[in-house]
C-alpha cells in the first residue's frame, strides 16, 4: 500500500468512526461534516487513472440504504487450489486487502487476507530455520491459507450494521452472501463510506420524501435545502413533537452530515384570564 493509499485509508477510518459515534450520540454531527470534507478533497486531488470511491447512481432513491446498494458485484475471487504467490500478485495488482475463495459453483469457502499471507510467510521462514538442507516447503494454496468460515453479511443488511460488523471483527472486506452461502459480492469500508458523497439533490429528495410519507408534513409548509451534506429545514410544523421528529428523521437520511433547524411551531393560544 502506497503512502497516499495509507492516508486515504486513514481518512476513511476517521469518517466511519465519526459517523458511528454520531449515530450513538457520542460525537457531534459536525465531526462527520469535517470528515466528509476531507475525503471529498482527497478524491478531488486523485491523479488520472486512480480509482475513485465507488458511488452508484442514486437519483430518486428513497429509503434506508442497504449493503446491496453499495457492494461490488464483480469481486476478484480465487479457487481453493490457487497458489499463495498468485494470490499475493492479485492483491497487489487489484489494490485489495482480501480475496474470497469460492467453489466452482460460486459457493463461498473462505477468505484470504493480507494477514493470512504474512502469517504464512512468517511460518515458512521459521520452519526453514529448523529444516536446513531439507526440501523447501511449498508456499501453500488458498484452501490452506484461508480463514474459514469467513465473516459475511447479507445484501439486505443496513449499512450501519455492516460498518459495526466490520469494526467489531477488525476486517476491511466483507463477502456478501445469500441464504445458501453463495457469493453475491463484497463490501469494503470504501463502499460503505461512498454514501457520504451522495449528491446534495439526492439527499434533499429523500428528506422531502420521509417528511411527507412518514410524518405527513405538507411539502408546502417546510422547505428542504442541502449544501455539502448539510440539511436545512425551514418552515412551520404542527407542534413540538412534529418539530423533534422532523429533525430526527432528516438527520437519519444517509448522507446527511448535519441538520440546521429553522423550523417553527404555532404560538400557543393565550389562556383566558380567570374571572375576578
């Protein structure tokens, strides 16, 4: 991994951590906004031919984002008999940190990570120090190196669940499988964080949709604008409960980094004075 890749990887980890902490009330949403700006600036500075963070077309999409919305559906895979040397070469060429091992029918057998390869190399060196003069131990195959069963996720899982699962298990890549264990794709931290680079218009459309469909708020009563992921709500809602709910659901829209509250509620009717 190059120094620039390490820097971008650190930015992505920071963004993921900020978002996760914000969801649990442990950090201000402004932390996510700053992290998004860092990642966006890094993307803008990338050189020609360098891969960008994947972001599929999302115009008009509403509802909570799932793993299937961001996963890579054409992952690099290897067979169980693939030599370690070929796996290492693929990782270097494709700039990936792990490779799923699949059967001829596409069933996931396990996963080989950089750590698996490095551990295998260390074990071979140690073995050779005790076996001088003997034939060299073979490098091993994917089946011998892989971690099995692999840590996986379902395509319908929410993105927050995928991020939490990756953090808990300290993995950079999750194979996405169906109920039969067939490999459908893979999701990486980069895939998960691509949601933060959604176009402002897509975020605004989804906020309007949830306000209308979930809270039954009249579109003419509340205006929604989004700039650099910051959502601004302006207008009047029926009461304080609707006010709080509108801020909450707007902030839960994927890609919304912060919500600026300019909503008002009707002034309470004055209480009639008691008779003298």
